[in-house]
């Protein structure tokens, strides 16, 4: 199943400029999602991080991965209209810079769910190069 920005906005509450997923290529509710962000010169962080060498902040890469995971979790019927908050971030490593002109591909696989708490393994790539990986913990309101 694929989603455009409007479809993503129907599932998660994030909005521009903080919606960091342009499209979802595939997702299985409660299990996994694959999403993309076209990193452009127009993004809000470009002028300040860094003025002469724009690099996507690592925390925004992790946030983008979490938004992809939130699509997987919040697409479950029992989670419709809810919000997924960060409850923890573990083992995050950055392997490659992400710069304007890159296409960031993010995958989040939900590894465990217990009540309102979910855990996911996230990875982000630019082309075939791993940019970021780590474990995310979600708390669903």
C-alpha cells in the first residue's frame, strides 16, 4: 500500500514544516513501513545547519524515521486519531551525511508492542549507503 503526503497526514498528526516524510512506499499496519523524504534546499534547517555546508541534523533523521514508524503504529484501527510520542531512543548511529539533493529512504520495523508502548528498529539510507540506524520506543497517547 502506498501513501502520498495527504495519506500520511490522514494517519499521523505532523504537518509542514515538521512532516518529514513525503511518501510511504509500503506499510503493514502494526508491523512496518518504508518511507521517503526528498531532502531539498527549501527545508527549514538548511540556512542554519550549516550556512556554507548544509547537513540534515541527526535528530531530524531520527525524527523522520520515527514518523515512518508512527505510520505503521497509528494505521492500526485501535490507534486511529491518536499520537505516537518518543519514549526512548537507543543505539542510534550516524554513518553518512544527508544533504540537500539526497533522497532519504527510511524503514521502521515494529519489533514489539505492549499496550500503548511500541518498539521499532529503524534504518535510513541514501541510495545504497546506510545513513542512520537505531532502536525507537513509542508511547501512544
